[in-house]
C-alpha cells in the first residue's frame, strides 16, 4: 500500500512538472526559430556603414581663444566604417573619415581671408544595437588625421579626433538599411604649419550634424 501511494505521488509530481515545462515553452520565444527564420532580419555578420553630409545644420568651429589667430567657420564629417559582429548586436571595426570645413581666418597675417579645408583620417569604432532585430544603435569613433587648409597659402596640421553617433536604421532589403544618425565630432586644437613653419593659426574643428546613413549588416 505504501509503495502504491509513493508511486501515485511520484506520478502526480511528474505530471505537474511536465505540464509546467510545457507551459513555459509555450510562453518563451522560440529563439532557435527566431535565429533561423528568414523573415526576421538581424544585425549580424559583416558590417559596412556609409555616412556623410548633413540635413541642414552643423556648428561653428571652436578655437583656443577669441583673441588668438584662428579659423572660424563650419565643419562636416563623412565616414566609411567596416567591421564585424563578434557578439550579438556588438560591432567592432575600423574606418575612414573625410572632414570638410569652410570659413574665414580671424586675426593674424591672413585676417579676413576665406579658407577651405579637408581632413582625411583613419580610426577604430564600436557600434551597438541593443536589440539586433531593430534599428536603434549608438556608437563611438576614435582616430587621427591630417588637416590641409587652402587659404592665402597651403597649411597643414596633425590631429587626434573622436565622434559619438546614434540613430535608427530602417530595413530596406535583406541586409541593407537606410537611416539617420546624429553625430557629435571634435578634434584637438592643432597649430597650422606652412612652408616657413608655424603660421600662427590654430585649427580645431567641432561639429554636430544629422546625416543620412546607408548600412549593410
């Protein structure tokens, strides 16, 4: 009798535990199906981001001091970022940057002259999608570059720079997304040199822009 009671109790416990597991499986998402379902797009694998231009505004360049010779104007940045996805939603890689600036020399020997500048650079970046199946992301870039300024004479300077970016990428294909990014960029204040040495001017681009971005990921 005791053995029968134990067997009955064990059967009831087993049935209850089986029912609980079945119910939990019904409530939990089928992660394997999600990962293999071709209708569900995920940010994974190879990563390519093309970003450039602005949607109407950027900021004036900063400088060491209003009383010193400097360059004043506007600056915009473009990026080509290439990387991979070692962890779900986490992208690591390297990239190329192209900065363009326009404005006026203030104080010093070229006071009032217009200038055009371009700043090619290279760096490393990280980008993170909190939910790999959705488009929201945020990231950071750090690198170095060379500035070339065309004013009354050509001048140049080396710089260290960085950027923070965030935005939303909307799916437009199996792997392609189109989105908008907000990017804050800043570079170190650098002394511009010409053929005769230090020109007396400093260059320190800063910008905040909204840019259109195209992503393969």
